[in-house]
């Protein structure tokens, strides 16, 4: 099993354990959400930074504190799920809201922390839902539902009347211009980093792992009936420490790659936009989660200034028989088309939840895009065609490759 596979297994086990704990208190779901006594949240600069350039990731910290037990903080910031924290900026003008917020989402057991003695800090990336267009001084507040009683963490939060929601204090930030040449240099550097980390790690044990395994085998061979328990215990402990270090190294690599993708997603110029399109289109549909960045970059499409060119590049990528179709690529195409008409995008999670007319329009557009892919199959290489058909079969949307044969 690969080390990345071990990470997924560990995460799955932990999530299942948390789910069992949550389900054991399922009765709390019938109770209305309530505000937490003696707990509060404030907004602070992240790492003391309050000055940014247009296109920088603008990060502020939600800081949660409590004087008594019973409070829980939802710390998750999954780039693949909609944002639930509402960012408000004053004065009006100089910025736009690009994404809606969605409260009442499912709770991730990995992202729950009990609030006791020490404050809990949760970084908030403002660029996920707003884009700064002009330099100036801005005051930012955040309304959050993250602070909850431990007894009602599974309660669905109303979209409009959010009883647990807290609005923070205002924090001032200063936004200045970024020079185009500065951005071009930065895009080139970020792109190199993403290219360098695009390949999965090798699926083979490290020299240290081989050496320890050899020592264990030697001990069992020399003493097949009564191996030295203390020696085996020490070797097992070393092996556990080595695996833990390797898993930590993989996670650090993944975190650094995702951070690089966020940095690119926030940039607004043409060079950055071309790089976003390139990496979205180049990523395999079934990419290793440790190197997958496409959805992070899809979030950054709204930051690009040249919306018409962005749409043209994504249309070319979608129709290119040398490229593979993916969910992020198709979603980015839809969002890019939408962004040429307005400042904000419709989240994929509610794309099909509008009026019957909107639902039908979305369905027809989706079908038209799939038909373009199906029509291009004869132009694709054998391996590309096989992967494309695999993608079409995996879709929930009806197409000739995922329909069961009739009786």
C-alpha cells in the first residue's frame, strides 16, 4: 500500500469513529441551535499582516475563546466545499462579491475542536468569496456559524435566520496595486512549483524502511521459535516512527502544493489566468488527493480580470481531443461563461436547485457540453478515448456510455 493510501485509511478510520460518536447523540438533532454562553469570537490579522496587494491571498483569523466548557468550533476550510462564513467589507465599491455562502452544511468530524482553555484560531481566506478591484483602506467583518454548543453540532443552521451566527468586530486592511511585471515573475515561480510537485510520490519503501524490515526478518530467522521480544518491540517502534515521519512529509508536501495553488488562484492578471486554465485542464479526473488542485483554481476564476479570454481558453481546452474531460474543467467552463455576464458564480451544489426553467437550461447546457465530448471520440488517441469513456461512464448524468442495456 502506498503512503498516500495509508493517509486515506487513517483519515477514513478517524472520520468513521467521529461519525459513530456523533450518531450516538443523534437526539440533539431535534433540538434548535442555541448560542453558546461565555464564548465569543473576534477577528484579527493573520500573523499580524494587514497590508496586501491586489491579487494577494487576504487572510484574517477568527479567534474563538470561552470561559466555560461545552463549546465546539467547526475549524474546517475544505476547498472543495462552499464557504459558510460571510465576509462583509466597507466602504462599498472597490471590491465585488463573487461567491454566495452556504450555511447548514454537513459536519466533518475531522474539523471539530472543543473550545476550552486556549483560544482556537481559524484562518479565513477572503478571496474565496470576494475580489478586491481597487487599492484603498477597507474595514472587514465576518459573520460565522462555526461556534456551537457541543449538543447541537448536527443541527442544520437556517439560511436566513441563523441563531448561532456571530458577527465579529471590524478589522482594517490596506490594499495596494501589484505591478504587472511583479505578477508575471510570481506566476512563473508558482507554475514551476506546481509542475515540480505534480507527480505522485514513488510507490516504493525508503532505504530506512528496507533496513528496518531486514532487521526484523533477520531476528525472526535467527530466532524462529523465541525471538527477542524487546528487540522486536524496539524495531516495531522505530518502524512506526519512520512511517509517521513519512506520512508527515507527504502531508507537508500536499499542504505546500495547495498553498501554492491558492496563491495562484488569487492573482488577477492574464498570465495567472492562463496558468489557472492550464492546471485545471491538465489535472486528471482521478488525481491523487495529495496533488489535486483543480478545484482550488476553479474558485479563483472569478478573480481573473480578462473574463472573455478566460472563457475562450476554457472552451478550447474542453473541445481539445488531446485533453481529458473532467468535472473541474466542465465546472470551470460553466462558471467562466457565467462570469462574462455577471460578477458572481452559481455554486455547483445548487446549480440544479433553481426554478424549473433554470433547471432545464442548466440541463440542456450540460448535455450540449457532453455531446461535444462524445462527438470528439473518433479524434482522440486510443488511451485518451479509453479514459474519456471511463469519465463518461462515471457521470450521474445520462449519456450513451452509462446506460444499462434494455431487457
